[in-house]
C-alpha cells in the first residue's frame, strides 16, 4: 500500500487516541513518582534514587519526541503537563518534608502552578489553548535540577547549589507565569474582537 499512513515517518495516532507510546511513557513517569518521593523521605540521597529521578525526569523528552513523531493527542496534552507538575511539586515538597528545602520557595512555586492551572481551565472552557513557552519548559528543568542536586550523593551536602536552582526555579516560574497570562490575555482580547 502507498497511503499516507504507511509512509515512513507518517503520523500513526490521531488527536483522540489514548493508548499511545508517548502516553504510556507519561503514565509510567506518574506511576514511578511516589517511589521517588518515598526514597527522598527515607534516604534523602542515594545512587538508586539518582537513577530513578534521572529516568522519570529525563523521560519527559522521550514522551515529547514520541508524540511529535507519532502524533500529538488531547490526552497527551493533558497528561504531560500533569506529570511535570506531579514530579516537580512532589519532589520539592518531599524535600521540604525531609528538611532539605525551606517551605517558602516551594510554596511560591505551588501558588504559581495553581494560578496557571485556574487560568488554563478558564481559557480552555472558552476554547483557547495557550501553549507553554520555552521559558516554562526551562522552569520545569530547573526545578527538577534543584531536587536532583540534593539526591545526588556527590552534591547532597552542597546546599547552596540546590538552593540556587530552587530560587532560580521560583524566578523562572513567575516570569513564565507573567508571559503565560499576557499571552492568554492577548488571545482572549483577540477572540473578543472577532
């Protein structure tokens, strides 16, 4: 056959697909997150935890690659940011519970995530999807890094390194939130003008 679906590199999943390789990677990331949080609380720092943290955070790139190659889905558009939030907030709050991070920066990140989730829901009900900016993707990377520096046995006692990443994550989170809100406001006013 010579149809589009059989060409090499052709998209194989439509927007309504649920059981895609990308979604399976994302669900696996969410399923493994509680294990990482328990290890943070129990061990604080260990090589198995480093390996697990690396796999569940770095696999974000894998699910994105698979989605672009095989077709993005509405379920993936929901699950991927959910996985990032579960991992970032769960990891940060686990560090607070373990006494490794101060609660204030983590609370600031949490408030930002709640605020953006409320606006995303509001805009979604009005038929508007505001894409995450490149800066928002960096925010997630920096927050994962803050936890990563603590769980890595070689740097677990270098508190300033994790703290710099943590506060950088707070700053990037709020700058990206302002960008996100501005983009949503512009799009909403454009829709109102149509």
